[in-house]
């Protein structure tokens, strides 16, 4: 072997080692972006329970809520994509403005609680029950690190009942009180935490429009009064996107599941107490998850329909809906399997 050939082979080996080393690093190193990964849709039966409901017959059909796995993407995935139908999502789309993991989790939990309240109201009212919604305070779902309230003893999850010795029931009532106090002024908050009410002495700050604010992400806390109780047993899932599926489960349980006609119905979408279905994220991955669960149809917010169709999931009928009434009609108009 000539010296030139040995040099060529040596260079080739070094190149292969370098490429291999970079590949191994890229597979193991985390990027700042996130990966959305499909997960099989989960049955709402058992996770959502209507007081007095009967277990459905085996052939009655089922409702499923869809979820996705969210984790940091590897550098390799940012370069070449996520296998199995996943996608890479920029950090700012998942965790805007530098939110901490704790704040993001708290916001997701708050959104889940709100979706359950809305689903309960929508599902029971569709069954014909009178439902009263009473606003009872404002929950702290997030806090700006630079705001005085973040350093004065407030905690995520605190329920604000009074501000400046005035009752707080809604987010708007809190905003009005704080605006009246003025920016950069002291204010006392009465909050409910762990069964006790305590006072937090803090101060307001000036918002982007110079209006006084506390520097929190508020969440509306409600008390729902209805003839039948709905309970939720959901673990490891946050966000608002299961609201439509939860409402469908409540309604179906109240109809002894006859409305499902044996269909396996997957659904996603945030829902308001008025029954409006709002868009959500990760719908392409959720379409894959719906099919993995054997769903016959997948109900999605109208604004997400194109993304769901683009997933090109064979054997799954995707139906866009704008409200709960349309969702019920879509099920009714789908032939039995």
C-alpha cells in the first residue's frame, strides 16, 4: 500500500469517526426546542364520571380524549425531524416569555380545571339539567418574577378573595380594584390557601399601558351547582384540549351511551361554557393517537381541521365542529360501524 493511499484511508477513518461522534452527540444532546410526540388516545370512561351513571354495554361505543407527549427535542430531531409522526416546536411556542417549568405546569393545570368546569356545564345543560355557575374568586396561575407579589409570599394556586378590602369574585372585578388602587401602590390581598385565609401585603406595578396590575396570570375560580355531580380522575394530563371530549362523555353517560351507536369517537378541542369549540395545538399528533386507539371518527375544532387532515391518517374520518351541538350532530349523522 502506497503512502498516499494510507493517508487517504486514514483521512476517511478520521472523517467517519468525526461524523459518528457528531451523530452520537446530536442523538443525546437536548436542544432548546420541544418535540410533540403522538400518544394513543385515552378513554374518557372512568376518567370522567357522571353521578348515578350505569356502565355501558360492550358494544355501546366509547369516547376518547387525545393527548400528546411533550419533551425537549434532541439536536438530531431538530435537524432531521421526530420519527413516528411527531414534530419539533420552537420553545417560545410552548413556554413563552421565559416561563419556568413550574409556571408552565401550573398554567396547564389551571387550563385543565377550567376545561373540566366548562365540560360539566355544557354536558349537563345539554342533558336538560339546570346548572348554576357562581364566580368565587381569582386563582394565581402564574407570576412575573419581577413583580412584588412574587417576593411577598404569594404562591401559585392561591385564591384571591379580597383586594384592598373589596371582594374579588371575577377576573374583571380584580382588574377594576387594582386599577382603582393605581400603579406602584401598596395593596393587601386576602387569599385562600390550604384551607386557611391569609393576608399578603404587596404592591402593584404599571402594565404595558400604564394601567396598574399585580403581575399575575389570573384564573377564574367557579363553583358549579347542578342536580348531578361530575367527578374527574385525570393524572399526568394538563391543558384545555380535552374539554370537548369530557362534555361528550358526560352527555353520553346521561344517555346511557345510546347516542354513540357503537362508534369509537375521539375528540379534541377547548370548550367554553357556552359550548363553543376552540382550537388547540398538536392536532396532527392527536389524529395519529386517535387512530392508534381505533377511533372511527375524530372531532376537531374547525380551525384545526386542515392540520388534522394533513396528518393523512388512513381509516379515520376527521370532522370539524364549531360547537357542542355540531359535535352531537356529527355523531348522530355518522353510520353505525
